C-alpha cells in the first residue's frame, strides 16, 4: 500500500468540525440547563438561556474556524523518502569560465 493516512493537529478541516460539534452541543445544552434552573427561576431566565446559546454557538464557530484558518498557515507537508529518490537530480549550476592559465606553470 503506497498511501497512508496520518492524523495531525495541523489539518484545518478537523478544527472546523470540532467547532461545529461544539456549537451543536451548546444548542442542545442551553434548553436542558434552562429546564434544570441553571439560569434562575425568574422571567429573565429565558433571556439568559438564549444569550448563553447564541454566545456559545458563535464562540465555537469562531474558535473552530479561526483555529483551522491559523493552522492552514502552518501545514507541514511530509514527503516519503522514496519520493525524493525518484526525483531527478538538479542540473549543476552554470559557473563562469575561469581565465586561462599561463603555459609556464
């Protein structure tokens, strides 16, 4: 098998997916926390739960996309050893001709 799959923290797609998963988790957690009374028992509790949900969704979207965007600049491309062997050698650099030597030396 010539190809291999490697896990790396430097891939941008994984960070975006983690952000989406976190946003969905907050979307489901907000009503559950509201039902348990985590935001209080007054009329403002619904507003607090909505603010919590909106802030959490935006936070995870921005962190996931931002981390992926930042990591895109640091991607290290790994080359297999035999790939370098297959590549033809670079031609030698063109050098300026040397001045002729005197015949007596």
